[in-house]
């Protein structure tokens, strides 16, 4: 089907050379972190990359609502920035 389409285009444009399909990957966008994500990552860096804390205590330390902190934790785990095991929260080991 694609071949017939290419032939039709060549014919209508009077192209003598062949058309080549170019697969261009979409450029990767840099993910912009939410303010709550940045604050949490900064807090972890200040604590040498690892903290043991409940969401309630961590939300108090960061002065942010528990619901915002919980969403931020989930997002950062999904993106591979942090690892979480119960009350243990750590920066993920990432290639630089």
C-alpha cells in the first residue's frame, strides 16, 4: 500500500529519484518538575539521599499538604527519581 502511494507521489511530482521514508524520533522533551517534586528532591539531597519518615512528618518538614506530598512521591517513583519502601525514601541510583 505504501509502495503504491510512493509511486503515485513520484509520478505526480515528476521525481526521477526514489523517495525514502525517514523515521525521525520525536525529540525528547525535558520533563519540568513540579515545585513540590523539586522541594522533595532538594530535601533528600540535604539528607544525603535517604530519609526515614512518615508522610505526615515529611509533609510537616516540607510545609506542604500530605496529599500534595503523596502525589509528588508517586510521580517521582514512576519517573525513577526516587525509591520508596514503606517509610524509607531514597534517591534512586541513576546513570549520569
